[in-house]
């Protein structure tokens, strides 16, 4: 799912064939995700986050559902802990935060090391000595909010305008592929990278930055897609 339609990007000033405009939308979407550190559609991800003193794990994206939680240990990831050892809250519910709450006060006599007489989940966690957890689940918004849609369309047009070579540039670099209007159309390699990208201080457009300011998330880092 793209964050905006081809028609919306064209209305904002993006030109070219549908395939060319779609490529600029993809580039804009990547820039928006780098800037906000959010994803605005349901996305399967693996994230790592710090464990607070009270067992609160603040998640770096809007969480939809969690499939697995496991301690991050020095040698390797620890075993996945059962759902009875944690609960999830989501900012999709007004007043809540995106977090996993570890059951420090609970226990499970069927799990070795987490028995009631052995300190429960807190005792097991202290013996692990894990300061972080790896969380596997689905993150993101149900659909892109209106300001994100508008920002994506404007940014697609802005990126294209900034990348458009002048006639002099085209003459000096004949390998540039341009259409009859002088637009650079050699952008096939701008597809989303499989490697997560770091945070960016700007989308490249101050207008779009202002539109997206309410969606900024500077929480823990994304590890990768599932």
C-alpha cells in the first residue's frame, strides 16, 4: 500500500507515467519513515527495546499485536516467553502507550525457573540478566493519516523537482535518462531497501516536515522486517 495515490502525487505536481510517479511516491514514503520513525500501514517487524525497572518495555512503533517476546542475551536470544508473562498496550487506544508490560509480579509453575517458589518471572529475568527484549509482531497504523497522505504527495513532487537535471547537466551526462519534458526517469533503483534505515532530521522539505511533526517517534531502533 502506498501512502498516497498516483493521482494525489500528480495533483501535487509530480509528472511522468504512472510507473515513474509511483517510484517517486516510494522514495517519498521511505523519507517519511526515516523522518518520523513510524510505519503508516500494518507491517510485520522485529524490534528491540529496553526493559525498564518496573518491567515496562516502551515500543518504537504503534503496536497492533505481538506474536513473541524474548530476552536478548549475550550469547543468543533467550527462549520466547509465554503470553501469560506479558501484556500489550497500544496508542491506538486513547490514553495508552505502545508497550509490552512484563509480569514482574506473576509466576508460572509449569515454566522452569519462573515457579512461584523460585521468584516467578522477575526471578527468572534477573537470573537471565537481560536488559532488552526482542519483540516480534505487527506494527503500524490501520491506514495512513490524512496529513501523511498529503505529505507523501507533496514530497514526491518535491523530490522529483529537486532531482530534475538541467539541460546543461543532461548534456554533460548523456547517460541520464530524460523524457521529452526533461524529467530524469532513471529511478528504477529507488525501490525500498531490505535494510532498515536510520532516523533523519528532515524529509528534505520543511513544508512536509511541518505536516508530519505530530507523528515523530524517536524511540528505540527498528531491527528488521519479518
